[in-house]
């Protein structure tokens, strides 16, 4: 049970406070309700490029990192398709430094041409490091385009192509900032050795006078149901054949999300999971195989990916996966197996909650989902799922028409 | 109106009084030491068994890693699948790792499941049988993994720079190969296991919310017999065989768009008085986001997504290693800039403001690292396994708080001469 207090400033900034007096540290977490899905299709990668620019100085403070390091703090940030999150960890005595820095960059960035110029290059190198210069690095780029015809999940967070980043202009950057990075679109979560009163006073002092901004009304095109299976073959300079299968699943706030999440654990969670046990250990078709999804807020993809043992034919490998999926569609799982994946969720949540940073981060995330209180009800959502429901979900989810398959062949 | 250009007052690092919370120590009936860090705030527990069973002790390459990995894949009573199912059913994680000196088995679980998980943990540690089929599957899958990794310039870069520093035959420079995987035999693993995973070589570290009868439970499962008998392991320093050449360029992938840049030199181990000082100098140079390397090569020039320098934590001897993946056509320029930054630290004292900042950053970072029982036991484990105590920790803190710009410049003059460094680019 994570306890917290919640209030909203006059400008619409939502603030969550989580007191924990067992630690000498504090966390300041600012979540902005904007991600890659909100980008213009002709300017992808912007939300992420923007995250880099947030460290290039703000209107009153020339450098972000130095004063924070001087206060004994560390920080980082990440951008997903759904959201952008910034966080600071520092000794609780110096927490005001966090408020000062975060509020100034919410007020306005410095919008420095030089910073934009450098970060364009840095992001280009990040793009190369993760998606070009790695074996199989392009697969998600291709899978998203294969699986999504309409929804903006069809491009990756880093961007659809390098040119979008390279062509980013300062006026675009400014427009993006003043549209999304406003108090009314943000959630501030503060945790650690602090008090609610103290955070109230600091939030008023530093964030209270920032103009509210206009509430961003998200209106994204929903991905229509997929009428037929999508398939793609790739040949590349990789040593092993690999197989990727993705199935459209449900939005994060859909009740059925929890059954789907448990299904991914039955198939791919831990060494005793079905795909590993049957396809790696018993049939020796794959050298490794995983099943996962990204927990996307809009309807995401349930993914199965594996590398084939040398000499195994793609169609045999695919057939074996198919058989495992059919087993889930044809047979109700045992109570013990259901209990296993529920126990794993219980444990995962408990270990996640150990870190103050995760707690602050999750409170902000669940508030974005609708209410921070959802965080404390999360395990219940899993506990109530029945074997019969899992069975029903498996039938829908693993319908062949709902599938997207990439056959990734080794060129030599 | 409030003036936002003025930073709020801060408490300085030197004023933080950092205390390393002491552990409790118990001894099992057979003499195994148990180091305990309790905390009742969460319902979770971490239990780690440590053995001197790292690659240092191998007679065949990969023996230590393979032994450590396969202990969990079958005992005389249970198959790998039964073991995994038991662990997974209780939502627990049983991780194993082999390092240079030590090898570990670590159980993470909810406190309420501790008692029911211990019998299986005991079997894995005391009764593994190394089934032939598990070994052959392990070889096949590891070789496939290696084939993929060998296409990555960063992976290849890491292997070669360590080879140049320490030599092919030294445990610190030796690498996995297809041949080495092929050569593994169950007999070798069994022998390695019997010699290194013995009661008298075992240390146990426990942290978190412990069941009240933890020590009694540990006695039941690990303390009541002299399992695997007593072996006396002798660990001698092995001579390193550094490469004679200093500059290397390797083409691994003709279509590569980035190169892995590695610039490295030898450095004394943690027992040398220069070591704690170098931790500070290294932080300034390339050890944090605001470092000289990062500011210049990422934030000024945009050559890379990130660049860091690190001090190896190896026991016999250490090294200073600068690493980055940079754009293919700016790798050489990156190396030039690394040398410029080394020379700048030799030629100019670190400005007071920068040194103050790094002190504060390092102390803040240590304070954060000591937050929670799992982190605390980790810190203690590093001290204990290296035959050190809290004085070493406090001495490091003192160095961070008091080292002067002159001392740092002296240190740079001694260790930051570009000609002493190995350099490598793997494209």
C-alpha cells in the first residue's frame, strides 16, 4: 500500500506527494502528457528530440545539470510513444533545487540554436547505435509499419527516419513546447523524506505562477481491427534466422489488458514458461524465445520473438509456436499455472515498489491513467482474472487474422 | 516577483555525515559466515551465496561460467523444469553469475515464501548433477548468442581492449570462443563444482525483511553438514601479458555506421593509495554526465550518444578504460579529443567550482546508493569479499571531501600521459 496526498494548483498542475521518512533522499518526478504518438507524421522523433533539448538550459538558468550536481543530485528522462518523464534524485535537504530547475524549464526553455544543433547530432548517433548498427536493429521499425496502418504507434519513439530529426527547426521546437509542456498537461510527483506541507509550499512558490496553458485534447485515430494477417520477409547480414510475431491487444485501461498480460507471462515469463520449456528445451527449435508487450496506453502489440537454432526451418519453427498458441486457445489452463503467474505479478509489484524512484514514477503514471489510487488496486486487477477469461482472451488475441509476422533471414 | 536566476541555498556535500549502517554477523554450525542487513519496511528478501568460483580458477576457458550456469539445470531429485517451476510458482527469482574472482547464486523472493524456497535452493547448491543434455543445449545456445554478439562493435571492442591490457591467457583478458564452448565436458564442470562450491568456501549475505527463524533455517539447509568437503584454494597473482603494440584499428563490419572507441591503460588495484584519488579524477574526466569527456565530445561536438571512462574493479590489478560508440567518420576525432582532455588535466588545475561540484555529486550519489537494505549489503559485500572494512569506505569519503586540485593535477601527470594508453577502434 503506497500512501500519498494529492492536490492541484490553480494553473492545473497536479501534484502528488509520497512521504517516506526512512530515506535521506527525495525524488522529483515530472511527467508530461505527450509522447511520440502525438507527433505530426511528417515530424516524427520530435517528442524524444525535445527531451534532449530539455537539458540545454531554461529561460533563467543557463545549465540544468550543473546546479543539480552541485546539490548532490542526479537526473534522467525517457520518452515513450505515450509520455515523457523527467526525474531527479537528490538529498532531501536540497529538494528546493529540484523545484527551482524543473519549474524554470516548465516556464520556458532557453531555445538555443546551438543546443538544437548538437542534440540533433547526438540523437542521430543514438539512432545509429540502437537501430542501425546492431544486428536485427531495424526490426521494430519494420514491425510497427507492418502492424499499424492508422494509429501513430506505426513509428518508433526515436523517429521514423533520421531526416525528420535532421530537419527540425527552432520554431517547431517552440511550438511543440508551448503546446504540450504546460502545467495543465503535467503531473508532478514528489517522494521521499519530505512533508506534504513542505511540498505544497514549494509547489506554490515555484510552479504556482506558470501560465496554465491549454489542455491538450488528444484525438488520435484508432487502429481498425485487422482484416487479414500481415507478413514480411527480411534478409540481412545476421548470423541466425529470427521470427517475430505480433498480435494486436488492448489498451492499458481496458479490463482485458490484465488477462492478456497474464497470457504473456504464461508464454514467456521465467524459465518455466511454456515457450521456453517446449520450444527451447524440449523441441530445441529456438536458442531463445520471449513473449512480451510494452504496456502501451493505446492498443499495443503482444509480441513473440525468437532466434532459430541453425538448421531449423522457419515454417517448422512457426508451426511449433502456433501449436503452443492453439493449446492456449483449446485448453483452459490449470489453477496452479494461473496461480503461478499471479504470484509472479505480486512479487514483481513488490520489488518494483522497493525503489523510491519507481514509486514516485508510478504514482505519476497511474495519475496519468486516471487516478494515482489505481496503483494500489493494480494487483486486484490481476487477482480477479479467471482461467475461463484467459481462455476467452487467448482465442481472440491469437486469431491468425490478428497476426503480424516478420521472417528475418540470415543472408548467408 | 521571485528572482528565478538565483539558485536556492543548498547543503554542501562536505556537511553530509555519511554513516555505513553496520551489518549483523552470524556463524552457521559448520562455520559458514552469514552477513545480515535487516529492514522491515518491505516484504521482500535477498539471499546471496558467494563462492570463490570465478574464471580466475579455471583450467579450461568458460568452465566457471558454465558450472555456475548449469548447477540450476538439474539435481539428483529434480529436473531443470521442476526447479524453474518451483521458483517461478513462488514469484521468486534465482539468478546466478560468475565473475572474475567469485561466483554467486542470488534468491529474491517475498518474505512469506522464504521457507518453502530454501529446500530447492539447497538442492541446487549441494546436489547438481550437470545432465549431458543440458550441457549440449547450453553450448548450442551460447554459441548462437556469441555469433550475434560478434557482429556488435561494442562487444568486440570490449573483448579486444581487455586482451591488449591483460593478455589472452590471463583471466582478465581471456574471452569466450566457439571452440571453448565446444570443449566443455561434464566431467570438467563436476570437478570444478566439487572443488569450489564447498561449505568452507561459502559466504552468505542476506538483506531485507527476514523471517524470524532465518538463521535456524539457514542452519538446517546449509549449516548442518560439511557439504562437498573442505578444499583449500590457493589464489596466486598471475602475470599479465600486455600487448606490445598500442594502437589498433579493426574492421568488423564493412557497413558499420559507428565505431567502438576504446582508450585504456593499466592502473593499480584498489589497495593502492592512488586508487581512491583516481575515483575522483576519473569522475571529473569521464565518470558522470557533466564530465569533461561528455561535455566536450557529446554536448559540444555531438560525436556520440554517450562517452564514459571507468576504473575496473578487478582485484589483482585495475585499468582505466574510456569507451564510446561514435559516428564512423568521427572516431579518430574522438580519440584526439580524449587525448586533449587528458592533457588539459595534466596542464591545468581543476577549477575550484568544478571540483566542488564533483565532490557534491559523488557524495550525493553515495548517499543515494546507500538507500535500502539491498544496497547496503551490496556495499558491505564488496568490502568483505575484498578483505576490507568500513575504514576503507570512510577513507574514500574523506578523499572525495578533501582532495586538492594540486593532488589531482599530480595524479594526472602521473597517469594521464597519452602515450601510455592503448587505443582501439572497431568498426
